């Protein structure tokens, strides 16, 4: 991409007002242009395949797939695509998961007007963009792990299990989930049973509470 070609951006957030505000910030810059929008994580994957943007800006809490789930999938299928997470959560756990999912940066919505443009430019230069609180968290976490000689903790559930957990918590039946993910209802039930066992939960209600607690859905 030469320096006169604007960075082509996919913007994914389930709130139309947020998308409009972010788009205004980005489109006012000569080197940035929003070419596609999505209101959920699954739509973001489709739009990325269709439009081939240079940069995807993903909200964390979206229906169907979260921004983190979408980021993991995009990192696998579109390796040249740069990814930024835009979120209201000043949360260390999400921050580390965003980095693990392949994101280059993490921008808080509360300061998007100040940080977002620079975050886009840094990401396109191949540099990570971290807000000050995240830098402190990263250093503290690294020092703790180094001191204790531990590796980073593994995730408790697989990507597929997380996808099913989110859809169960959103109120979809096994039949509907099977249709959405193009797998058999029996496979959905097996994943659901594994989830309950792994997480030590009893039923759909407890799964839903867990999904809210870990930020897969909003209460």
C-alpha cells in the first residue's frame, strides 16, 4: 500500500450510534477510510472476506460472535489483516485475550476521540498500540509470571465450545445453533454437556450467568 492510499477499515460494533461516531472520527482523516460496517461478529467475518480491508476495528461485546472470537477467526483466515479492539472494558483479562487473539491494539471507547486515530496508524506501521493502564498491566503480569516461573494460563474451553456457550446464553435452541454453525444438533448437545462438565455448571441458566460474567454477552 503506498502512502497516498488511505487505510481501508472494517468497523464492527452492535451499536449504530457508536459506529456513526467512530466513522466520523476516522473519515475526517485523509489517510483513513471506513469501507464496511458490521453489527455483529459473524457479519464482521463476512464483510472482511467480501471487502478485504487493511484494518478491522472490533467491539468486544457483540451478538453471534464477540470481537475476540471474530479476531481469532480473522487472524487464522486473513493473516494480513491488522486488528484493533475497541471496547468500554478497562479489563486486564480482555486485554490479554485480545493480544492472544491476534489484535495489535486495544482502545477504550471513553477516549476513542483521543486515541483511535493514532492506534490505527500505529497498527498499520506494525506497532502495537496499548493505552497506559494496559502497559502497566502487561508489565506487572510479565513480572509476576517471571517471578513464579509460570507460563501464561491456558483457556479453559475451546473456541467451538465458547461459540456454543455464547449462542446458548443468547437463548438459541440446539436446533437453531446447529443451523447457525452447520453442525448436527447431536454435536451441539455433546459440546453443551462438555461445557457443563468443564465449568462445573448445572443448566442453561448457570451457563448464561457464566457467559455474562466472562463478557460473552451483555446482561
